C-alpha cells in the first residue's frame, strides 16, 4: 500500500482532516506524502491520488483499473445503486450509453440546444434588469435559469421562474448539495451505523424523497401523454426504450429512470449555476478583467444580437476567463470517489481490490507544476504570448476518463452563452459601501463549493 500518516484507533487520520474543508487538508498531506498516499477515514482505508500526472495516469491511462464507482454509504442510501453516477458494471454502461446518445438526439453539443440556452438567456436578463441596478442575490435565479435548460431536455419543457413547484424543486436540490458536504454527513460515510442512529441524514433523505416524488409524478404524466412520433425529451425516449426493449435488456426499469433523471437534474443545475455565480463575483473583484471581456464582446458581437457558440472562436480572452473561473473555483474539489475492481499495481504500489480512491481534482487544478500562479485568478493561464487561447492538459473540472461528466459539452456551451450574454448587457458592481477588499473568495461548505452569500449590482451597459 502507498505510505501515509499512522492511523489512531477508531478515528484513523480524522484528526488530520478538517471535515468542513477536507480538500485543504488533503492538499497539505499531498505536499508531505507525494502524489499517492493512504489515508484512514475512521475505519475506512482510502488512497488519495494527487497532482495532474498521477490523476491522469489513473483515470485515463489505467481507466479500467480505476473506473468503478465507490460505495459511498450516503449516496448508496439515496440512489440504491441506480441511475448514472453511483452505479457500476453492465447496468452503468447501458444507462450511460443510452443517456449520451439521447442527450445528443435532443441537441447536446448542437445548434438546437444553443437556441434553448439563448431562449433562457432572455428572461434571465429581464430578471436582472428588474432590480434596476440595486443589490440582489443572484443564487436562486441563476439556479432556475440553468435548471430550465436541463429541464427542457429531460421533461421537454421549461418552467416560469415564479412557478412555486419549480422554485421548491430547485431550492431542495440546492439545499441537498450543501447538506451532503456538511461535517456530520461526511462522517456518515465513515461511521454509517452510528450516524444513522443519530439521524444525521434525516433532512437530506426527506428532501430526496420530495425530489423523487416530483419525478415520479412527471414520469406517470408523460407515460399517459406519450406520443411515439413526437418525443419531447429524455423521459419520453426512455419510456419508448422500455417499450421496445427485449427481456434481455433488464436495465431500463422505472428505478433507473427516476435516478437517472435526478442525476441529470442535479448535475445539470448546481455545477453550472455555481460556476456562473463565481464568474460574476470574480468580475466584481477584478473589474479590469470584466472590462477587457466587455471590449471583446463589443468587438465581435453586434449590438442587439445574442452571443452564439461560433463567437467563442473569435473571443480568446473571454474563453480564457471562463476556463480560469472553472479552474479557480474548483467546485467539485474531492471528485466523486472511485474504487478498484481488482488488485491494481500503480506507481510501484499495490492497491487491493475494493479500495476507495480519491482522484483529487483540487490537486490537479492547483498543481504547481502545471500552473504559473495556481492560487491566483489569472486568465493568462489560458493565453499564449500572442493572446490566443491555449488548451491546458491539467484543466480537468469535469474529471477525466470513463467517469467524466456526461454533460460536459452542454455545460461548456451554457457557461459561454450565459456569461457572455450577461456581460454584454450588464456591468457587475459591488453594492454601496462594499469594497473589493471585502469580497471573500473562500467557498461555503458543501459537496459543491459555492461562493459565500453575497449581493450583486447589475448595471445596464448602455446607461
């Protein structure tokens, strides 16, 4: 096994880990123990793989050796090992394959989805305008806008922002992301029996049941309304697949549908909206960068026209800023845990079958050997001397290999169109009485790293 700190009885190495910000503790430990080390989270022995080269080696070059999803008690309790994210084997392969082809059928990575995002950008801009330049919290509204894009793909329709059912749905999903990163629920995964007795997970499970109930009602409704000649979205396509499947294809049951929808809905909402919130906050912190983005927008996009995906090729600075927002924000710092399906030989060590592995994304996005100024917000990380956009191999916010995010192409399109469209229309400023020094770039506690609560002022550019 790889080396690591000596564990204490019962708690293992938990004395060395800040449960509210475990990624910070792991970064310190990686500096001491290197790119691969063993850590004991209570009674659970885990292997941490740190740094770009080691993580790429594991997830890409030895993809099959590290391609299984770990049994994380909290997520297993919720997902029952169904759906897209927390499944393994043939079930996972069949559902992922179907999901990718269906998402492409409904426009992911194509012009059709670009139009849906542009259509969503219009009411989002109107909502920002309604605040008349006064301070407001953009958390809920960005969640709703981004969520509507994935809703249009899953359900075949978008929702009005003031729809109370939709608002509750988005709020519940957001609350669960925060709850699942809380210290007591991190401990649940290492001491599930004790945590279950203490009821640490009760609120999370109640929220999850509410989300499941909503999805089940939608599925029932869409089964009744199904028109096989005019499929509206993912759910319709799945129902049709069920009807056409032979007995050998046992994976396309209702449970896999429910949990696949919840996985898509959760992943397709929180990650992108959180990245956009970081983007706006960073533009307020660095107004000179915001101004350069706006100059590029004015040069390449005609006034009154919405941005298109094709514009990105002509806008290297804006593209670099968006990539740097994703790198710097580091919103899924611990990745989702993997496991070894058999004994694995890696970098001179033997990792036994069934060992949980953390392909540590923070250590990739902040790798000192890959980034000139890893701890600074610096768009030049993605620009060459001539100001042209350059790809960086260590840019891995969507993870890599077999388990990379299925919605990566959708997220990239949303980030460019929403971010560019908002900066085309508004300049984001600090509320009166708040200075740049007051902007805290430390993240809030959660499974996904969100900015701390803050207010923004969106001032129209033509005023």
